[in-house]
């Protein structure tokens, strides 16, 4: 939500996509597949701000070499998902919020594409991935469809502080505060 409100052109693009595909009707979960730009926004948000910055530790099953580092057998390995999502060797303009990078791309966060692993991979992938991803899409779509998003005291959205707080889960240093104003023509919720 913070990235969408900070990047007002992204918000406008989501609104235009929803107007074109959904119209003024209430949004349904079955319609989410018609919103590729919204889905790209979710992927881009998870790339820049994964819910958990480090995946659960793994044990090296044998001695191996990774990018000129020798990993001893039984060493605990932490996968830094946060750093992978910001790696300039993997992503063009890695610190910019650009959902367009996912349009027309098969890259997904379901554990097969190692550039994007916000929910892990393999046997230890997050079991609530399907529910969590659809819930995120539906909640964001519903809020964009029904409300205008405004920062308190008419703050400039482009100046929103995006600093993060690292703990077990990744969060914003300063919590996002938004005011939701009913859009003209929307039915009361």
C-alpha cells in the first residue's frame, strides 16, 4: 500500500485497469485474473519488501562452492531474500518500484524463480501462499476500487518515508497512516 500511495502514477494505472475491466461493479475474487497490472504491483512489492527478509536456515548437505566461497558440510545457510530482490546483477534499477517489469513476464513468487522468493521454495515454502497472495490482491483491488487514498495532513505522497525495520518479519520503520475517502459513485461499504 505504501508503494502504491507513494507512486501516484501506479495508483492511476491500477484505477484505469479496474475501470476498464471491472467497471463500477463490486470486485469479485474471480475477476483478479483480469488485473495483470495489479498482480504486477503485488509481485513488485514482494520483491522490494518481502514479508520475511531471511528464509529459514538450511543445512549444507555437502561441501560446495558458491561464487568463490566454500560452504562447509552442515553449515547453516540463510537465504537473504531482501538482498536478492535488490541485486543490480538480477534487476534493472533494483531500488525503483516498477511493476511494469513483471508485465508479460512468467516470473512468479511460487518458489520456482529464484530471483523472487518472498515465500520461500521447495518443501519449506509458505503453506498459506495461495490464500495470502489472493487475499493481498483482493484487498488492494477492493481498497483502490472503492476509496481514494489520502495521507494525513495532506502530506506529499512522493515524500513518504520508506525506511524498513528488520526483525523476524520486515516492517516499515514508521507505520503507514492512510485516510480512505469513499469514491464518488461508489456504494457505501
